[in-house]
C-alpha cells in the first residue's frame, strides 16, 4: 500500500480495502469511467479528498476518492484507449500504414472479440476521420484477408475474432464449431471452415468431429429448427463434395430429413437459395423411392416460391417425368391453384419446359390471380405478374394466336372492363391482341365512351354484417394485437423474438383487412330489392331457366355483391352467370357460363319473379 494512503487508512478515513484500490490508481495510470471514457490519473490531492484525472476532452477533472475507487477501471498502457489518449499520433500512423495491426490491437484490448459497431466507436472520429472511415474499413478488410488469425464476419451482427496464433487455426475452428450452442453459429463457423479450408493439413480427418456433430445436432433440432438443420446438412454435403470425402458412417442424410419432415417441408424451405433448393429436390428420389417422390415433389410445385418452381421442374425433367409435370400444370390451371411464381415461370418457360401447357388458359389464370389480389386490398403481391404482362411484348399475342374466338373475346373483355391496369396500359395490351387477332378491334369500339358505376349494390342485411365485422376489427382484434406486440417487445431482443415478429405480421394482416372493409363500405349502396321490374332479369329478381339440351330446370336469385349463397342458388349480380342473365326476358335463350371457364351451356328463360325474402 502507498505510504500516504497508509496514513489515511491508519487515521480511519478510508477502509483498508479501498486503500489497496487507491494505491493502484497512482499518477500516470490509465483508467476507464462508464460516463467519461478513458482517462489518465494526473494528480493526487489526498488532503482535498480527490483525484485529478485527464479524460479525453475533459482535462484535470476532479473525482472524490471514494467515487474514484468505486467507478474507475484500470487499463493497461497498451490498451487501445490508453494509446488513443496518450499516443494518438502513433495510432493514426498505424491506421494509415498498417490497418490490420490497428484492428488486432483493438481486438486484444477487447478480449479478442469485437462487434463491428464497437470497433467503429473505438476508431471513428478520433483515429480515423468520420469522412474517411467507410473507405478505410473497406481497405482494412481487404488487407485482413491475408491475416488468417483475424476472422472478419460476413454479417455486421457477428463479431470480429482474434485467434490464438500459438494453436493451429484449423484446430481452433473445429473447437469453435463444437463449442457453438446454436445452429446459426454453427452455420457461420462452418462457412469459415469452408472458406479457410487450406488452413487444415488433413481436412478429411480433422473435420470428422465436425461432420459427426452436424449429424447429431440435426437429429436433435429437426422439430424446432428444420430450416437451419437443412442448411447445416446441405453445407456439410457441399464441403464433403469439395473434399471428395464421405460423411461418417450412420450420419443423417438430406433424404432422411426430407422423409421425416415431409408434412412441413414446403413451408420451411421458403427463402432458401436456388442452389440449396436444387440440392433438396435432387434428394427426393432417394427420400421417396419407387416413384413415390413424384407426388411429393408435385405437392411442392404450388406451395413454394419462384426459385423452387424452376428447381422442381428441372428435377422432373432430369428424371423423365415431364409428362407428369404437364398434367399437374394443366390440372392446376383448371382448378386455379396457381401461385404468381408458378404463373411467371410458365410464361417464361413457354418455349421450354412449360411449352405443352402454354395457351390462353394461362392468360385467364394470370388475370384471375391479379384480380383476387386487388380485391383483397392492401399492398399488392402480384406486381411482378402485372409487369410480366406489360413488359413481355409477345406474351399476349402468343397466348391468343391459336385460341377460339370466344376465348379471346372473354380474355379481351376482362382486360378492357377490369380495373387492373390504367387506360394507357389496357390499350397497349389490347393492341397486342388485335395485332394477332384483328377481329378483336370491334370490342374496343363497343367499350369506348362507356362509364361504369363503381358503387356496390348490397342488401341491408349484408351491409350491417360488414359494418359489424369492421367494428370488431377496429375495437377488438386490432387493440388485442397491439397488446400482443407490446408484451412480445417487453421480452427483449427483437432480432431473435419470434413472438414479436409474428405479432407484427398479424398487425399488417389486420390493417390490410381494415382498409379493405372501409373501402368496400364507402362504395356500398344498400337496398331491400323492393319494387323491382320483372319484365327483364335484373338485380332483385328470381329467374327460372331450362337447360335446352337436357330440359333440366333451375332457378337463380340475383342479389347484391355480398349475398352469394350457392347452396340456395343465390348469386351476386357481379358473377359471370348473373351478367349473362341480366337484361334478358322470358323466352330468350342464352349461353350460361359453367364452372369450366371455357365451357357454357345453353338455357332458356321460362319465368322472372321479384325476389321474396
């Protein structure tokens, strides 16, 4: 203990333990304070019960002895902060001439690991100017590529790491992998191993513990972290291929994982890269032998994203199953079970793998998906489909070139009368059809100058139901969701908080629903369908029809936009069947649409009555 401090302790002015701490805070000692940062003890003033400390930008700052003892942390003169305070010029020179050495110094001063944001706080504005820092760091990263003992992270959220140079770098990476507690860290470490594989003398042998751990980790975590397990096994297989090596006996294979998780696999692999998806789907034949893989992979065709569609088609093609693919696509077209990604792929592959199913049905399917998206309100998910129709100058022409007249007329009518495109785009699209099918020009003239009432005619009952639905959304569901978001936020780190993300996603859904309901109610016009004329079919009438070929009789009641009930043969006036009937009189014959978009049936109107609730 310092003699002067000993006197204070002996006089009872300071506890012995504090005296020991104070003795270490002698002048010229570097220290850290949580609020004021790095400093150097300048002078003792024991009689005045204080220390004078030179902090950065705050020289000769006094601190009471007891406060200094409890709040100051002593740091080595070699610490980057101590050198920043006492020898700033040498650090600036190091930044200019040897950036890797400066990064290494920062790491040694921080326990050998450091987030990039923390490195920036240490250097930016003092050692490297604010304006030059970004350029300096890019240069430092390039220089650090030759310094294998410094690991530069691929993501900003991960840490810089300083490896122990006394130990083989490959051995360190194996230890780091085995010590990792979660799959994401294992994936990042495995990526580093693959990147620096030349640091291993005998990688096939040295990496056996890693390969065994990957298999064990995947088996344990498959139910909770399927996507990460897949990524880990796929990365392992890629590394094994590069080494021309085989996995240890009994290791879990991708095909094993596919078989175990087939019910949830499609949802879990969304977002993976095309190369990873290709590896997964190439493993299907092994996972489901004896052609059992074909229906399994076709199930994914309509469930996964755009990258998956191309990879699935490639696997089917490679296994001589193109006829199965064609049949599945035709069935999906008929049943309107098509995602935007699949439709885009079919359009782009119209002279390739989808050539056998490319026809006007694809055009109707594309418009149907876009229409459905627009009806839901909120942010549009089918922008790429609309861009496809607009930007691909030959697509529409190729669709209608060999189609039946009525099919082309129906497609053109949907384009002209719909609100999916602005007027200029509609005319441009029609021009492409007319170029191939000139007879469609008459339809443009028929629609010129027509004005459509955008209001929705609805029954008072359905209008009240919509209002109650909106009230429940605004007063109950949205407030409850807001509480869920707050509860999830209170749990901590939002980056790893699945509950928070789910609540926020639900919030987006609810707000889109609110906007949709509000728009519908603004455009709605209620009615009780009283006193409707019955000389012609109209909204609020019950119309009896007779199928001409079979004589079968049927009655349709045409009501408001939200009143459809197929069990009771009540149809909305916006339906295709209602549009065909409206305006017709008793005795008139017409073509009535069927469930199949390209087929109609001939019927005769036998009676028209007013709707009776």
